[in-house]
């Protein structure tokens, strides 16, 4: 869940190694399941393996992750130093080539990685923490691998999103996740405005030095009474979860906060949309060829608003 | 991610054991980190530990989960048979009492579990698969534990939600999750209507025998061209991920599908809301005491619509 720029130099020189030795062309053996844990046995169909990594506690790494680190032909890592440190902490020797894979080099790296997979190799993709392609590099490599007709599998594991939801103590049977909150106050307030009527619990990340200003904006847009939780340093030594109202949390954060932060906001209490809110939706369907009465009936049913009331609102809006 | 009714009888007779022996009252020792892996050492402050469990592959269980199963004083399990089977597959002997904890008994179980924690015991909460309290029993126990002033920690791990997102090959830097799709066609269409303008990728669960009808409804409401992925039996022997358009996936599903299903829908292409859509929002702020011009400026800025255009739309709607 690091925001940017991690490992800017790490492993850059290793990039040429990807796919450099095209040994082990696929012999058409069908994908068997044990091989999803890593590159063994070589010569099989190549694949991309997305693996979740610990948020901070080595003991959260699964045996399949350990095996994959040891056995993959190529390890593509958001920050190669952090991945090497993780392997060392796990007592695992990385057997394959290690390649850096972060936002700024992502598109440049993809052709060679897909070629490695095409040649029968297993490419393991890991980020600094959590699940690749959820708020981290990865999606475009997955897409390119699929487009080239190769297999993609996943080693499930830690995610800051689900961990924060569980720790929040809030109802989270429905939730949404928006990555990092915008940095600029204007954009941040717009972001909170989109959550004003959001019925789902909402998770976002924030850097510690912006948390106070961010929660102040949340209070300004959503009011002080919305319930929320701030999760700090999850699974690490100084793990802390603060639960309360936005107003109370903003006051607490004003004193200064450190560490990696995930925020969970309770969903908004349900509010019915009024007929006036739905006029635009009806008009769009009419523009698309629907009869006005049909459009009113349809939108009314979808949104729980009377079709007569909606019809009147459209006529009023048309003047 | 089972839908309901799992383990209706399993472990019901074990419930009385919870908190029955109140030994190990807290001696005020501060929470230390190793103890978050399970109940050891006894006599420390009690706590609730939420632990994620594998989706189907034993090798996805972390060392901390294994330790917690062995060492917790009480294991509260959505289905005690499945949890005992998991422990057996991991070669772990559950040391503490095992108590069933599923939707129908949740509220009845909570007082005794909180009492166990109050008496200094560690209660481990696990569901059939994935992270407790995300689409599964758990939230109310977390809430009760926090309210009673006790500690809640989490052992991160597998989640069907993040695994499906990673496997989907879709842009998932923002996403939402809605649990199981509604069963009834009318409610299901309403559900898809709420996703029509949803910019985030969307994840939901569906039972295999309803998948074809569900995707037909998705096509009816969202059109055949929205991109999506159907993930089946994730991490299991017959794992399969189908990626394509809703229309293509509906045609595929019509032939019949088995296994546990997670669906990922691509987010909607951004569409600007028109001034007419926002009249209701402006009027609500006016009702709340804002001046009309201020409300137009504020809503206009939030939604990227000209305040003049919005002002005109309000006047037109007022007639």
C-alpha cells in the first residue's frame, strides 16, 4: 500500500534478464495444481502467479508463498529490496531472477515478462504488502498475460483492505475501497462528497502527515457524527485501532499520528432518492428512444419512487 | 463465503462450555505481540482474534493461523466441522474449546464469548473461508468486544474478494463488494441498476445454479458489453476464471456451472451528471439552510457542473 516511488532504483539493472534465456519451452503438459506454487517443474506451461505478501508480520506468509518465492523462475517485485528482505526473514532463498516492477517501469517490463511466461516460465508477482493489482501495480501485467493466452493464478493472503474492515468493528457486509484519499483539499472534499450517500462501508488509505487535514475535510463534508475507524500499523508492533465518530477521530489525529494508515468509514444511513433527483435519468432513457411513461415506470420501479410522481417531476422540469 | 445455514447443528452442544471456567483473570499485563497469535500465555489480557482461513487450499494457511488454532482458549467457528477438518488437514491439534458461531446463533453466543475474553481468555473467530466479518458472521462480536473494552486483533489472510479482483484482469484500483447478489429477479435487477453508473469495479458472490439467470439480468440492465470475470473454485483443483463481456459470459453460463462463484464487473465508464440530475441535491441543501446561489456553487464544484447551468435548472424545476 505504499503510495509511490518505492524502489525507484532497486533492481533496475536486472530487467534485461527477464526472458533472456528462453529455455524450457512448453511441451504442452496440462497445468497441474502443485505447479501453481512456483515454477517447478520447469518445461510446463508458463504462468503468472499473483501472490499476496504480509503487511508487516512475517508469520502471515503462507507456505505456498514461501514455495513460490523459492521456485519461481522470475520474481517481479514492486520493490526488490523489500522482497529480498521478506525472503531473508522467511529463511527462503529466491531461486529465480528478481526484477523490479513498479508503476514507472510497469509498461516497459511487461513484454519481457510475458515472453518469459510464453517460454514456459513461472513469473511470480509481489508488491510491498498485500494483494497485487488491488491498489498496487499488477493489473496491466495480468491483462497482457491473459491477452497472450497464458494462465494467471493467485496465492491469496493478507490485504490491508480486508484487515482494516475486520478490525473496524463496523458493519462491513458491503464495502467499497478507493485507494489513497486525494492529496489536495478540493479533490479530497469532492471525494468525501461522493461518499455522502454511499450505503456501503468505505475504506481508503491516507498518509500519516495528511490524516488530520483529511479527517477535518471528512467532518466538513460528512458531518462529525459518522462512525469510523482509523487503523494504524496493522499486524505490526504498534498496531492501534481507533474507533469513534469522525469528529472524535479528527480531534485525536490533530495531535499527530505516525505509521501506515487505513481508514474505514461507516456507510451512510439509507436515504431515498426523490423524484426530482431522477428526472435526468428518465430524460436520458427518453433520449435513448424510450416512451416517457415507460421510462418513468422503469426508473420508478428501480429506485422505489412512484411513477406518477416521477412523471409529474419530469413535466415540471420541462416547464 | 457460504450463503447460509452452514453447520446448523454442528457444535451446538458445545456452547455452554464458553466462559464456563473463568480461570485466568487478567493480571493487567500489557498486550504483547506474540500473544496475538493465540491464547498463550494464559493469564494475560483476553482478546478477540479474527483470523482469515483458506478458500480451499490448505497451503494458504499462515503459520500464525496454525498457532492460533492450537493455542486459543476458545475457537468460535462458523461451522465447527469445517474448522476441525481444516485443523486436521494442517496437522494442528485444537487446544481450546470449539464453539459454533453462525448467523442464527450469533447473538445468543456473544455474551459468553465476551465473558471469556473478560476473564483473560483468547477467543479465535474463524469462518468457513476468508476473513470474518467481511460478508460473514463476526461484526457484532467485534462490536460487543470493543464495547466491553477488550482488545481485537486480526490475522490477515485469504479473501475471496481480493483473490477474485486479482484474477479478474480488470482495473481494480477502486472496487466495491456487495456480498451475494439478491436471489429474486426484481431485486437483482434493482441491484444491477445501482451498478449502472458505479465507477468502481464491483465484486459479488452468486450460487452456481443462479449464475445464468443472474448474468441474464446483468445483461438486461447493464447491456451486453460491460466487461466482467467469473471466478470459479478459486485456489481449488478446478479453479477457472472466465473473462469477457457480460453477453459472452451469460451465454457461457447458460450451459450450466458448478462450484463456488465470485463475479467481478468492470466499473462503468465515467459519465458526467447533468444539471437536471443535481436539482434535488441543491434543493436539499437549500432546505438545510443554504442560500440557493451557494448551494449551486458548492454542488456544481463537487460534480463538475457549471453553477449557472445548475441555477437555471433549479429555477426551471421550480416552475
